[in-house]
């Protein structure tokens, strides 16, 4: 045999293909679980909402936003007649598997009716919108429509108007919760808005956006 020998080639072990990973699944909380987490202090100093089982962190409330919440509360509060409904400010609603916290809501009944549970509906929901405007126009709009809330207002700090949504309808393809409002009207600073639940009530848009004496 020749002095040089042919080196034997070593066979590489065959690589096995990794198993396909199962699709990532999100854990969805129930409203009761969400409230339990809040009681445990997990959300201290945070603005969070439960939307379709997911915990959503909301942006901080800026000075203009906070001031407009107060102005809206005062403007509505001084005009609401003594009837079986009342005004709630930045308190939750329980809408199916969601627990949004609208800036203002008019709900049926009296405060003592909700000592053990949050309201499951509202006559009117109002969101004050600046940085959250697009979210309020899409996700929140569809959520409230899906819950059958008859009327939804956005006090629009960006464009200085009030957007009034009415007549919830479903299905609505392409929306977050398969629902939307059929009617949308924009009210300017010099106009007044009358809510459906109390048509004789006139709320000046300027009072909501700029306050009143």
C-alpha cells in the first residue's frame, strides 16, 4: 500500500428538524381576576383598563384633559334633573369581558345600587380625547357600540369639537368588536348638544371645552 493513506470521511450526524412551535397564545383575564389583581396592588399609580380580557395601560392624564373632565362633570351636573340616573366620573363599567373606565358616564339608578358590582350599561358615555383620540374613535367606539350603549360622546381636545355617536349597530365588518354607530355628528364650539336620554337638556359645547362661570 502506498505510504499515504486516504483519510476516512466522518459522517455528520443528521440534524433533526425542530418541532414547529405552537402559536403564541395570550392569556385573557376575566373582570373578576382583573379586579383581584387591582386589590393586590399590582396597578398602583397606573391607569389601566381591561379590554376584551387584555390589560391595557392608558396614557397619563394631562392638565387639559383633567380640567376638561372637571368642566364636563360640572356642566352636566348642574343641568341634570332629579331623575333615576346619575353621573359617574372615571369609574369602571363592566361590559362583558371588558372593564373600561370612561371619563364620564351617566348610568341608571343611584350610587348605592353599585356597592357590589359595576354598572353593566350606561345612558351616555363620554371620553375626553387628546393623545387617545384615535383609540377612542376606533377601539372604544366599537366596544361601546357592541355593549349597546345608545350614545357616546368624544370631547375632542385636538379639533375643539364634540363628536356625538348614536344608533349602535352590529355586525360591522372591520371594527374591533364587530359593532359601530350608524350616526356621527360633529358639534362646534357655538353649538349645544342634547343627549338622547334627556332631549330637553341643552349642553353648550363651549362649556365642555372651556368651562363656564
